[in-house]
C-alpha cells in the first residue's frame, strides 16, 4: 500500500499521542519498520493500558505467563492492563510492526467520542475478546496506515473526526478477528514450495521456480505465500537459510566461507551482513557466544536489557523487589506499590 512508503526505512519509530485529536484514551500509537534484528524487550507492564501488537511483515516472539507466542505477518498479540510481558530470550525480528496502547474503560463509559450508551457495545466486545493471539482482518492494516498519515499531517476538526471513525472501525475489526481461532494451516500448493525450499536450501531458487512447484501463477503464488507465511517467499527463504547456517556454525566444523557458499550466499561478506540482520550479531560473534556459555546469544539478563532501553523504568515494590519494567510514559502508580 502506498502509505507504507511514508514509514522511515532506518528503523526509527513513529509514535503519536492522539490526545490532540480529542482521543486521550489512545496515548500511544506507533509503527516501526525494523531493517535488522534488535534486542528484545525486558519484562514490563503498561499499567492501566491494553497493548495491541499487529505484525505486518516478519516474525516476532512475545512471552507472557511463561508462554512464548510466535507471531508472523498479519498476527495480532494483545496484553491486558497490568499484565507483565516481554520478549524472553528472543530478539525482535526485522519487519514492519504496528502497535497501540489504549485505555479501554469499562462498559458504561464514553469512548472514542461516543457517549456511554453508544460506546457500550464496542467496549463490551473489547473486554470480551476471548484470546490474545489471532490473525488480523486484512482491513486493519490499511486503516491503521491511514491513521498514521493523518497523525503526521496534524490535528484539525475534520482530521479528528476521521481518526475517531477509523479507530472505531479498527477496534470493531479487532474484536471480530479475535472470535476466530488462529488458523496457520498451510495449503497443499504452498506446502510444495516449502518442501522445495527445505530440500534444496543452497539452490538459487527463483520465484517462478517456487510458483511452478506450487502450480500457481507467480502473482497468485506471491500473494498466497505472504498471506499464509506472513512475508514474501524470498525473505522466508533467506531467513531459513540463515537459521540453517547458524546451526552449522555450531555443529558442522566448517568455516564461515564454506557455510556461506554452501548455502548459496555469494560471499562470506554477503552472508555476514545477512546474518546480522536476523541475529543482531556477526556470525563469528554469535558462534563465540554460544561456545562461551552454552546459551543462545539472544539471552540477556533483564537488567542488561533495561540499560539499553531508556524508555523503561524499573518497577520496584515497597519491599525493594524488582517486578519488571514500566514504560516511562506511565505516570500512574501500580496498586501493588
């Protein structure tokens, strides 16, 4: 969609507070087009806010309640007010990510410019969302992108009306999408292309080769692949090759150049640049970390992660116990303090 071209390519976040649009219940609406993997988030909470993450392209993992939820393109992940969550031992994968923090009042309260009576059905639907991880309605992406455009243009009477209407539609689609269990089944035609990728990770496969294996036209194949896997086929293949290479760095005893050329990379340098995009470190640094402590290089202690995330402050109770981290935009005090 054309509006995505307005997103910064260098990984910088777009963050908007919708209070100037007359919507103080949406203090944080954001987007990021991350071109490389980055350290994940420490365990934290957004206090009284619900957070809604929508992965547009790529892969990401969120951990809550001891469970790791693996997301890919067109997946939604929700955390509820006061709920601790983070990235666990996982990196933030590269890709396009939309996310929002919203103060959702209980039914019987005004919301998004509607009075209490008009807002009640929507609020009841939002509080009744039955699951945190599900597939988004495709229309949510375009609505959110339009809101980002309006935010960058700035508030006005007409813009405020449009943002309110778009958010209402977006929340309605969110609530409707959450009623359906996540269905990540791969259709037989796309499965044939995946089998070809798996069977020949070092082959220089073109899109038309994969489309032919799936018995689909190239345009139909690309659309269907992205719908089911959450990313273009070329990026998916590159990710899988890089993951294979990571395992080989530990287990094969081969040199970096041997691994790179064996998996179809044009050179060791090309492989190193690609590897760092997905793992956040050079191949040799990553391998040395594995050998040094036997842990994934993705693993960091929470305090170390916090040092690299100045937007979070520690959540410490009256007894001095650290419970996690809270985004610095929160001014309220958690009841547990």
